[in-house]
């Protein structure tokens, strides 16, 4: 009992000490350091609708002093290419937008342009190509730290849907092609991301070659080895070649000179991270930063271009595609709408272009059959093409005789037309147009036609 009382007394004293200490005033805790606000992430370029804001965002990319350029004109040219690419992206002309972005990157190799290329590829559903572009962004030594974490997170999400394919080759220096793409020289291995499914890998070295089929799954890291049987090389000849002949000089004597074979090409890198080289959707040799977009699988190259008026203030900057300034001929389809909304007529024909001038020849059809012959002149040749047009519409109609016994006569109502409108380029081969026109027909008294009529038109043009 005494021991229990002693323990109870010690516990009571300990509790009293704790209360005394807790009753003393405690110093206020040091205020936590205010967290620095996270830097605002710039919105995607395609979401910027204000032209001034877009120009400032693109200028920040192309005027980056950390990216060295040999030609000062490459900076404004890259900005013009990007500006047009963003407009094409807003119009959902993905092939044309991608072609412009790739040309801008080839002109001015800023890793920030790679982000626009990657996001465009994602919108097009080319997830493997987008992932490889994000990987190229992360590997670029000029990449800043501000978006590294964001891009890594995007890449991890894409990798969950893709196969990371590593091809190891033997002997060293073999060439590798995937799904019919260009052959790349590889030191020991090539790595790239591909869509899940079957893929054809071809490897060659000299005259020897082999191919193998690879089946990849979502989220899989797939490694394959391609080995070639190479015959033993024959002993190399002496690289020194002795050439006997007259020796030039002031003495006129003869002698011998010694020549050497050219230096061998540098070996390929040990590991190659392939970028936009899988398949036939891109036209390039797979090296460097130059890539071209092909329409479909192995189709024609979609050329990048800049509207003529977009580079008017930069006389030293040439358009990305000078041929783009020449409007090509094609097929024309229009709908002629009655100004009083009483009906419409359809037309189809040819648009024959010669520079900024164009000749339009169409067959028209409503309740009457007719035709149209006219011309137009465009003030600009880029994305936005305002134009003025003049022409001569005509319709065939039947006019009944004065009496029931008189036969009906086939007549032609001919008029003149003046119009002003605009053509918008959707991509390299398709554009849409709309104009407001006024027409006057001659000698149409007592006919189904009015002498004066307001006729707007809308149409599409498919160009070569």
C-alpha cells in the first residue's frame, strides 16, 4: 500500500509540473514563408483569338536569344509560318497547320515550337508521334525548366497507351527502318514510341538485310534484337596511293606525289531517339530537324506557306513556298441564292487560274438550265483572298406562242453580273468562297425572269 501511495504521489507531482509548463506563455510560431505564386502557364496558341496577343506570344518564341541563328531573316520567317499555322489550326486544317509548324521548326529550332507540333499531333490522333515529339522536347538542351514537369506528366499518360520499342542491332552501325519509314544509321540501339499492334522492322548493313515483325501492347516496353550475318571483310588496300607525273612549279622538274583516301564518315550515335520516322506519313531522311507532312499514308507532300501580305513588311523574307502564291486551277461548285429568298440555283464547272486572275466556266441549273462565263481578280493570294468579279449569266427558257396553236419558242435570257466577295483557304487543295452580286438581264419582258436581281453566292473550290 505504501508503494502504491508513493507512486500516486509521484504521478501527481509530474502532472503538476506539466500544467505549470503549459501555463507559461509560449512564443508565437514563426510565420510560414509565403509560397511563391506558380508562374502562369500561357494558353495554347490556338486558343488565342486576339491578333496582338498572338503576335506577342509568337514573338517571344522566335526572338528567344538562347536560340542561335545564322540568318537573321529566319526569325521573322518562322513567326510568319507560326502565325499562319495557328490560323490553320483554328480552322481545323491539321495537315496544313502541322506542315507550317514543322517548317517553322526547321527554320528556327526552338523547343517551344515542338510543343505546338506535339499538341497538333495529339489533336490529329497521332499519339505515338506526339509522344516522340514530347521526348525530343525533353532531350533538347535549350529546353527551359518551366514546363518540364508538365511535359513529363503528359508523356507518362501517353506512354500508358503506347508501346516503347527498342531495337538493338548487330553489327554496330546498321540501318533501321520501321513500318516503311526512312532508314536510320544506329550505333547500337534505336528507341521510339509506336502504336500498339503489329509493326515491321527492317535492318540492313551493306548488302545484307533482314526484317522481323513486332507485336506491341499498351504500356509495354518492347525490346528486340536484329542481328545480321556479315561476311568477313577482305583486307583493306593501302590507303596511300602513289601518283607519278609532272610536278607543278617554277623548276619544271618531275617527281612523285602522294594522295590519301577521304576521311571516313563519323560513326552514328550509340542510341538514336527516332522522331517522326515511323511509317510513310512524313517525307524526310529521318535525320536533322527537317520533316514534311504527307497527305494520308505516303501521299503528296503538304507544303507550308505564308500569305503574301503576312510578309510584306519583311522584304528579305521569302515565302515558305513561293509556288503557293500562284493560285492553281480546279473544280468550282456554287449555290446561287435569290436575294428575295424565292429559290436557289446550283452551278458546277471549272476555275481556270492565271496568277491572280481566274476564268470561271459553269453550268447552272434550277427550274431552268443555263450557264455562266466570268472572271475574277484577287487582291491577295494567301489564306484570305478578297476578290471582285464580273460575268455573264444566261438561262434557256421556253416561251409560249401567242395562241395555243403556235409552237413554243426556245429563247435565251442573257445578263451581266458584278460581285465582290472573299475566298478562304481551308488547306492546300480546298477553299470556300462567298460574294454579293447584282445581275441585270436584257430583254426579259413577259418572261419568267426579272430584269434586275440581287444574287449572293456561296461555293467551294477544289484546286490541284
